[in-house]
């Protein structure tokens, strides 16, 4: 039996059924797409920067929430002339997020699509985040088992908006890029999907 539309999505996005039916594989971003994690990351970054002697405004982070760790740190250093141990700050941030995972919630409209299509289509997660956070996040909301592959920043040379993450996911799924449908929330991720030659659905159309 083919997967049915998740409750409530057909009214908001009547084109969704056709998009999914026309795709051989589905690829999902994680943070901000499957799980509502930006606030957890913001808290983790604030804690890490505070330990390094710097203050981070939440708004500054949220405007850059789609960036990989290293790109975000580079922007912070350049903008504020800050000098710190990048590895230490990243480690402190990751631990801060892990400590807050009990507060993590799924984005129900997108998570429902993943659950409805698990086993019916090849599916992967492609995230600019680290595996140390992405995998536990998916496990926390009981989504990890839905996916045939999880690709994170450690698996590729370049983060989004480069296409590397999505191309790696397609390769692992054994599906040509043009036959993949991506679910994304960030400008960097949407551009990465386009750069990979994939169709992309901005989840703001669903939530």
C-alpha cells in the first residue's frame, strides 16, 4: 500500500503527494527541518562562547543557524575580531546541545512525511551538523530508524551551500540526484539542493 498523506498536510500543500510520488528518494535536512533544534544550538553556542570570554546575541546566531560550525566560528571571529580555541568552543557547544536534548521536539509536519514513507522509498538525512549531535537528535524523537543513510559534515569536503552533502546522500541511496526530493528550511540548504540538481521543498510551505 502506498504511503498516505500525513494528517493536515494535504490542505496546506496539495502538490505534496505528486512531489513525493514523482521522487525515487527523499532527502531531509535535520536541524530546523526534522527537529526544532535552533534554540538548543543557540543556547549551546552562548554557553560555549561565554566560557571563551565572549557574548553571543541569540539573534546573531539565528540569522546564521544554517551554517556549519566552522563557517559560523569564522564569521564570528572576523566580525568581532575574536581569538579563541575553535576546537574547544565547538566541543563545549556540542556538549551544551547534548545536555539539552531532553527538550528537543520534532517538527511534526515533516517528521510525519518521513514516517509515512519509511520503507516505501529510499530516504536519507543530509546535515551540515556533526554526527555527534545529528544521530542522537534523530534518536531522541524516534526518527533515526526511518532512514537508510545519515550524512553529516564529517562525511564531505564542503558544507552547504555546496552540493556535497546531498550528492553523497544520493550516492549512498543509489539514486540519481535529479530523482531526489529534498526537504530543507535554510537558504544555504535550499541552494545546496539546487546546486546538486535536486528538486527541493522549502518546509515553510508546510509548517
